[in-house]
């Protein structure tokens, strides 16, 4: 499993605690140091944390069955978003799963991260991706986070949650 924004997240160590190999990537050396410390405190050995550029994940030298993106895609502008999705596609093995949580244009207010419209997501994931398990009947593969993630976790946030396959 590859996951972005590793510093304060719990899914990388959680995956390692369940016996899965997990890799966390973050551009922040401080975030990676925090993640490494937390993993060491828990005695986890199946987790790797690397400082790196999410727009060029080839530096990892590995392929992944699963990529988890919890709030990274929406930080990029249009050109960077295309590079980010291509970077993920290159490290995801054929048949691999990309799980994505991103703020949507339904998020109220003007503070916080960029909002991503449905058509922007669909355009970003149009070449070489197939709907995953979390899709609506009829092929639409985007769902509102409030109905797709742990109960009420994103009830007040407008977000998209999706899974696509390479």
C-alpha cells in the first residue's frame, strides 16, 4: 500500500499493524520524521516512510497494489493534477486500486483547499482507469463521502470518495 501525506495519518501504521506492507510519502521531512517515530513507538516493522515528490513517485522503485490519497489531489492545479494522477498510474500495478478522498465543489465556504468538480475528477481519471467497487449503478464511480466513508466522518464536509482500478 502506498499512501500520500504520511505525517499525521493513521492508515500506514494501521496497515502495517495488520501485517500489510505500507509505504508513506510526504514532501515534508518533519512529517516523515513524525510518522517514523510513531511507527517505532508501536513496534511496527512493515512500514516505510519516504520524503519525496508526489508528482514523481518513480523514485520509490516499487509497484503497489493499492494507493490511498486522503486529501492530496485537491492541492494541485490542473497541470499538476494530471502529473499526479499519471505518477500514481505508473506505480500502481495492473488491476491495482486507487482510493481517493478529495474536497468537492459542494464544500461550503471559501477557506481551505481547492474544491474539485465531478467533471474535473472524471477527466483526470478518464484514460486507463475503471470504476472500482465504490461506484453507483450505471457506471458513475464517484460518491459523496458522507455516504461512503465511516459513519458521519465527513458529514459536514463536501467531498468525493472513490475507488478506481488501473
